[in-house]
């Protein structure tokens, strides 16, 4: 025997079966919090990674210049 949802009530409002199904497919509280935090801190994290990559590349260039003999060795 399957349970068939015909409708529901939420905050005093009567919902039909399609509205109940839409609500059942919404993400949970923890998922929504995660989405908000990702939206807030994602760009900051991307910027930090880009800066780290830049400094790593600059460090490699400085080491290559040292091995070559300094700035006046050209």
C-alpha cells in the first residue's frame, strides 16, 4: 500500500499536492547554510589561492634569477 499525498497545510495556508511536492524537494537547513557560506567565502578562497599561486611563481622566478647569477649577469 502506497501513501498518496493529496495536499497539506503550512503556516495556515492550504497547499495542493504539487506545492507539497515542491516543498519536499527543497534543500534542508544545513544545505542552505552551506550554500550561503559558499557564496560568501568562495570568492575569498579563490582570491587567496590566486595570490598563493602568484607568490609561488614569483619565488620560482627569483630562484631562477639567483641561479643565473643575479640581475647583472645578463
